[in-house]
C-alpha cells in the first residue's frame, strides 16, 4: 500500500483520490486554499459526498461490488494545508490538481517543494501547461512529470504521462507501473501542447462545430455519425492503425481533395508524403506507419475484426440477418 496525496479538493483531486483508494491505497486530499473553518467544513463534506455518490452510482449499474464502497471511503482523508506537513513528508506519490492558472501552480509548487522528501514522485495533472515549464518551479525535476487524467479520472483508463527534460527515466517507468497496478493505461508523450488526446479531440470537436455552422448536417446527425461510425471504429483500432488498414494512399488522396475544397487544415502530413514516395502504404505493402513485416497479417486482421464484432454485439449494433 502506497501513501498517495492529492493536492486540491476539486473534481480532479476527488477523482484521483477515489481511484487510488479503490485500489487499496491510503489517500489524503489536501486543500491548499485559505478558507474559514466553515468553508473548509463544507468543502470536505461536499467532497466526501461526491465520491460516495460516484461509488454508489458505479455499484448501482453493476460496475463495482456494493461492499467496496465503505472500504474505499475509509481510505480517503481530507486535510487543510495547516495540518498536512507530516502527510506530505510521508507521501510516496503526490498529485497536484489545483486550478489551471500558472501563478497558482507556481505558488503551490514552491510551497510543496520545501515539504517534500527527495524520493517522492511528484506529478501535476494539468491538461494545458507544459511539464517543462512546471518543472522550473521545483528543485527536484528528476522526480517530476505530468500525469493527465481524463475525466472522470476514476473511470477513464488512459493517463497521458509527460516527463520534463530532466525527469529520470527510472521514475517514468516506476510511475507507469504504479498506474498499471490500479488498472490505468499510461502512455508517454513529450512536453508538447495538447499532449495526445486534447490535441486530437480539439481538431475533431472544432470540425464538428464547423459542420453545424456551415449547415452540413444537424448536431444530432453529426453526433450519431461519430457514435455509430467514427468513434466505435476507433475503439478497436487507433487512427494510425486505421491509416495502415485502409492504406496511406487513401488518406493521401482524400487530403488532397479536402485541402483543395476546405483549406490548409487538411493538408497532408510530411510523413504520409514520404511513405507514399517509398511505396509504404500500409498492410497491403507490408509497411506504412507501422512495420508489418514480422506480423501474421491474417491473424492481425482476424483479431481486429473479432474485437470490433464483439463491441458491436455488446452495443446491439450488428447487421440484421434475413
């Protein structure tokens, strides 16, 4: 059992506390904001109620066993900063989850920096600020990285790990193993604007809004198209796998048409142009974004179609027979 500290009693801090406590770890949520005793009392009551309601909902829809609710709640404590110095000193992992305002984060980081031990792993959970920037606020950047949880943090498996330039690779490995141990799926990316998911979804959501604006389709039909086509397809196959599955040449010519008609945002990435020149167009050529030379293509296709079919079956979306 590790001692986990969540700095900030907002939605992210509560979600992180819930998922680690559910996995059996002792978690302390620390409120870093100056409040009156009444305000603190109300915040802590609200926090515990929200976590309890989340667990109760998960139980009611059959995702967790009811008897796990109380034991999870028992592993979560809430504290004000004034009586938390020993808790911070004793922590194995600290997650910062204060508002996305760099001045606030800088203040919190510098206060924490004087309290943390040299072997604690310290992670921000920012969805916008680069880890390289945040690392300048701590004296031990080798132990620091960013861990972007997707809401709701207690349920979505993915966590985007973004080390800073000084992060010790061993710390990254240890942190990823810790996340895997509670059922999370960590991915590692550079300190880059938007990380992976926010960058992708920003483009998708913006284009969907443009289509409504242009009168291409109704909001309802656009969402239906994503839920029953694009989105469901990408649950069993990532976008780069799908490029290779269909062929880079299809993407190449589609982008050429779209960029001519809809603008520069649809221009073809250089990686696609270079692969086209080499004839590396995906599965059918043995190489594309991925190298398929050491893969049994038929087994790979069967696995992908099987997973996709099972998902369609679960959602009751399989084609209807005669």
